[in-house]
C-alpha cells in the first residue's frame, strides 16, 4: 500500500494490524556516466515494489535528499545533490514524530548509501537514527509524562526489551545490504555490484554504452550482468522480509 493513496479507514486498519511502515531513504549522487543519479534510492524502492506484491506493507513516499557528499565528484554537471545532515536530523525528528502521532508503531527505513560500515554510521543514516530516538523520547514524555520509565508500570521493561516490545523498537533504520550480504555480493560504487543490481531491478537506469574507464570505481562495471544483480536482489529481499517480520500472502 502506498501511504499517499490510502484512505483513513485503511490507515486505521494498518495501525490495528501493526503493519510495517517503510521509508525508502537515499540520495541523488553521481554514479558514473552509465548509471542514474538515483541509484542508491532506486535500489530500495524497486525492492519494495517486489515486497509489496507478496506481503502487506505500507510504503511511504521515498526521500531522495540525503547527504550525498561530494567525496566522489563535485556536483557541477554530474548531478550530486548534497543536503547537510544538520538539516536532515530535524526533518527526520519531525517526520517520525508525525508518524507516531498517526498511530504507527512498526516504522522502518532502509538505506543503501554509504552503508558498508553501518554500525559506525554515516551522515544520512545517523541523522535519521538520531531523529528517530529524539522523536520516541519526546513522544513518550508527552503521552506518558515525565518519569514514564521509572513508573511502576515499567518494572518489566527489560523483560519486554528481550521480547521485542521495547518502545525504542517503534522506529528502526536498516542498511539495504547487511554485512552477511556484502560477504556474498560485491559492494561498490557504480561498479559491478551496483550496476548489476540496476540491470536486474531497474534496467532503465543503466546505459552501458556510456560506461568508461576514466574513474577507478566504475572499472568493474564492465563485468556487470542482470544475473549477478538478481542474486543481490534475492539477498536483499530475504533480509527485508526478515527484519520486517513478513509472511508472504
């Protein structure tokens, strides 16, 4: 279900069912001459297109305006759009606050950009993770009052946490590719791995005739195939199903 197309009764039903609500999170960044600048976000949205066909999920409009950085190339004529994390963090906090007020308690975001060391974090995912934590803290204090955690009603907090009922699990940010996936599939920038993924999931975002060897990070793209991308796609989908707790329809 696309959130922007849902009617209020459908939103209430999704809340009652604790249906996963998913934000595709990404950037607009130069990915060589042969690939679209939206690659990082398209990898998430196309995966969600597939999941939507097999399970109940609510898909939020994608957010493309993350901190791309100019580490790869300057933006002039290449298309990278950099939004500093200091601007992203308050946006994320307000977005998640709004979703909590609507009634959702099973909120997820997936990001592919700069996630090879996700435990350490990079500007975009850190901004959204921090915004999520702030939103939850503020929402709990507003709805339960100061001292909510120290109240006797929370005496089983650690037991709830072990069982997954921790309110800080209401919002989770995930890498599109886990460490296990990266061990099985090439993780790169506009090389074999990402180009293959687009050939399998969004072929209209690739023009191999435009590929060149002028940049080191695109050199391996010559080896890209849709078959390799399909392998990466399947690993991604298995990970998404697992963290979203999906059972197929």
